[in-house]
């Protein structure tokens, strides 16, 4: 998460232009999707955990909360 937070601190004007419109939104979606998958995997590591749905929902909630906090952070 620290890598995402640090890289998202780079002002958009300092990033190279790749010529694709809204590429930043696509990159954000992919990186937070991967973060969510990694969190689900971490929470469900012992395969015999009961109530797996709760941990999946918790992983999605944490990843979405971090994404929202990162968007707020980028507004500065």
C-alpha cells in the first residue's frame, strides 16, 4: 500500500503522456483490483476458514476505502 500511496503522490503533470485518454483511471482500477485480490488471498490463507464471505467483503471494503483515501490525498 505504501508503494501505491507514494506513486500516487507524483503530480499528473510530471507523468509522461502515453496518448491514451483516461489511462490514469484504468491504472487506478487495475492497481486497486490487484490490491483487493492480494488482501483476499491474505485473509483466506488458511483454507479452512469458516465464513469466507465476511473476509472477502472486508477485503473489498478495505481496498475501496484505501482507494477513496488515495483519491482524496491526490486532491491536494
